[in-house]
C-alpha cells in the first residue's frame, strides 16, 4: 500500500486549485464566443403560428359550425360545376387508360414489354378465357338440380386441368416471343407468364386496357 508524502499532497492540492481555474477560463471563453444573439430563441409553436398567420377560433355552436362549412363549400352552383369537372376528369382518365396510354396505366401494365404481351394474348383464342363463364354456368346448374353436383365437380376439375396446361403452354410462348423481341428485358419468366395467364383468363370485353388487336392477327 502506497502512502502520499507531504510534498505529493501539496502538489495534488496545487493541481486541484488549477483545474477549476482552467475550467472557468474555458467556460468564460465559450460564453464569450456564443454571446451576442441579444434575444431568446423563439419556440417552434410560435414560429409556426407566425408563418401560418392567425388561426380562426373554433365554432362555439353547431349552427356556427354548419355555417362555416357552408361558407367554405361555396355555392350550390359552384359545387355542381366542381363535381362535373371531377366526373369529366375521371372519365378522361378511364378513356386514356382503356386506350393504353402508358402514363395513365397502373405500374404493372406500363412499358413496351407488357403492351407486347397483351397484344400476343389478345391475338390468340384462349380456352382459359372460357373458364369464368363456364364455371358460373355449372354452379347455377348445380343449384337448380342438386343431383348433378358430382358431374359439376368433375367438370370443374377437368376445366382446371385444361386451364393449368394451357397456362404453361401460353407462358412458354410468351417468354420465347418476348426474348426474341426484347432481348434486354429484365422481366422474369414467371412474371411474364403470370401476367399473360391473368390477361387470358379475363373475358375479352372486360380486359383493361382494351384489346387493340383482333383474334387471329399476326403480331
């Protein structure tokens, strides 16, 4: 165990006296460097309030609230004009999307590759496109005559097998044609095959964008 001698104790006292002095000098220099602002920093709430301007007080009664809503909505004629403009804009967007304009299409339908896949599908007569109407017809027949339920179930299974087989064949055809036309395409085979299958399974007149080729056309 090491004991401090008298000289060491005196030295430590001198160091202890010098340390606060150094700290005091540093803090004084820091205060001197940061001084000069002359005003307190405004609160965020006050600064935002000055930017936004005065805020209207909350309505005291329901009648006042209704009157304020009516004033902000405008007149009945203005609302009719605004509603007509919104309907016209929505109809214009739907028409442009149905026509296949790229900027109005969803992200999954954009690009020349997807447009080419749609044309390939629309130019074919796909058996899978008959699945939905035939399935609906079989379900209705099952409810009309419960005795045919077994035959309906069997027919549905056969249709699903044919649909899966045609989906595989269609996916291979689509991927081969896309690789020939767009060799730099980054779309995977699964993405293109599934996109073509979903397009082919829809009823032709319900497809969106609308088909721009007829069945049997060469693409």
